[in-house]
């Protein structure tokens, strides 16, 4: 093996806003895809055991979770959808050339 120095690649670059937005966009996209896959598998498999969506909701309501937990769970579900959608619109606008000033 050659004794060449390793390229510093990521260690020398300062994180930029655009790179952080892109990474977060990809992460939320992956999380949403995984969540939709799990929901679809749930919708296909669970009825075979005699359950349905209403029974699952009633079971969760039976836990009597505190208001703060419910709001937090809803926020954790809604934030990736909202971020990914709005960031997608921003990305499309940038692809069309909007938001850049040529000086």
C-alpha cells in the first residue's frame, strides 16, 4: 500500500447553508419514503389479523397521552412533510434561475 496522504475533502470545507438545506432535504425525503413504506405495509398486513385503522386509532386514544406528547408527535410527523415540500419549491425556483442576482 502506498503511503500517500489522505485527501482532506470534507474536513476542510465550512458547511454552507445550501449544503445543509440539501442534506436535510434528502434526509426528510428518505424518512418520508420509509414512513410511507411502513404505512403501506401496515395497511396491507394488519387487516389479515382482523385489525383496521379505526382500531389502531382507538388503541392510541386509550393510552390517554398528555397533550404535550400528542402535539409533539403531530409536529414530528408534519415537519418533514412541510420542510420537504417547501424546500422542493425553493429548489425548483433555483433550477429555473429565480433567486440569483447576476452582478
